[in-house]
């Protein structure tokens, strides 16, 4: 059956050696509809981001771009504004009919830690065509905060799919009629399920956070260790609008709450660039079970927003992105929030798990 591969099919690929690693893949890496990827032991500081290009290997191009190598064994700092390439512990041989797409994990995106998958023979970030056979690399560029990393940390994840998985608007409309997918606002279905920004909270006037420049280093392993006020400025308004500063990074929240039924997955896609000078959401995977079983209808999406060239007024209810729903090729054995560490189930406006 076509669709996104669930956890038990990912385990099958591992057992067959299609997904392999020097250290065995751990159960914690296997999510309901994706596989977490682990950092290796070495980081390469690059002078520029690059893609291998058709018919070329990453390793053969490092002499052109690598400035120096860093041992991560005892932990090392990736500095804000710099570009790094880290070989991942996993390698993959994709079977016929199976392709893959990567994305940053939720906490990675909320730290403005740009993380993209690159491969041999690659002409795109975060995309693996069927039949790919080779190593995997993470390109990492901390945008707002310098971070301390170690081998084995999981900053991005891989979603595998067989054939065509995305729902058409007609199929999405039918699914919404059968099982409501959105609460808090009418369903806007146009090439996916549209969502908008909430700048009129039901209680209080806190609408988001803006990353503070020149903050300290964040050790990604330290959960709930960093005071919010040392890294973020609170954003408050009673006017239902916010002026975004060029180059600044914001954490906001969607007006809608969304639900992902057990037989489906979703990916958050940015809205058309023509609607404003900003980009929304670096981390885009929503697993089966997200928003299911919570009080009310679903859970809201956290928006990771970066303004581009000009100041831009963002207004309450403005459409900023869309969720593309996909079929699963089978129901996962575990859903998001069930027996696994799902930090953001039932979320509202919420920073990364390192902050308190």
C-alpha cells in the first residue's frame, strides 16, 4: 500500500540492512512515522553551504569547502552564524519504490538551528530519491544561538514513503467531514489545510517570543535548564498585529488547533512567498496521533518565523502556512504521545524543551 512508512516498516528496513549504522539503531530513534538521525563524531567547519551535485560525492568536495575539523567526542560548540557538516551515524539503501524526505526535529527548529540533510549525488537538500545508496550528512547552521553538541544527538529525522501519499483537497475535505481536523477557526482547504497566526490570545497579551542577540551557549542535552528571559524577549500586544524586524527570529503560535488521525501523517509547508516578507516553520513533520486525545479539538502548531528584507506587519488571522496530509502505508504501532517522549503533545505557545 502506498503511503508514509510507519514504525514497524522502518524496523523491517533496519532488520534487512537497508538502514544501517556503526552503532545499532536504538528503539528511541523510531518515531510513529519517521526515523531520528544521529550525529557522528566529527564536525567540519565549512566556508559555505554546498550540495554535492549530480554524479559527485560529498567526500570528494570537502577540500574545496572545509576549513577545519572538530572532534565532538567530548562535546563541541557550533557557533552562531557558521556552517558545519557532520557525517551522520546512519547510512541507507533505499529499496525500489521508496523515497525519503528529511526535516529538522521540533526542538531543533524552535532553536533556529537550521539543519538540512545532504547526500552524495544530491541536487536538493532534504530529499533522497528511490535507489539512493550511501552515507548521510547533516548541514547545520545555528542562526540565533550557539549550541553545544555531542555524538548521538538527534537534530533531524527521515520520513520514508512509498509512491504517492499526499491527499488531494477533495480527499482532505472528505476526511475533515468524517473526523474534524481543525478547531478554533473554519477549515481552509487549498492545497492542504491552511493555518493562520494567533495574535489575539484568549487570555492575556503574550503572543510570542523574539530571540535575543548575543546570548550564551545552549547545551542541547540540558532540558529545562535555561531561563527564558536570558534568551528570549516576550512579545505582547492588544492590537492583534506585530511588526516583524528583518533578520529577527520569532516563536508564535497558530490560531487553529489541528489533529492528525492515526492513519495519516502531515508536513507543514511554508505559505507562498508573495504574501509577505517572512518564512514560517523550519521543522515540518506532524506524526500520526498529534493532537488526538487532548482536551478540545487538537493541538496548535508552533510557528518558527524569520523576517526577510523589509519590516512586515503580521496581523491576527493572517494565513501563514498549510499542512499537507499524507496517507500512512499502515497504522503505526505507537502514536504520537502514546508511550513515547512527545514533548509537544497538547501544546500551545511553547519554546524548545531546553527553556524553563
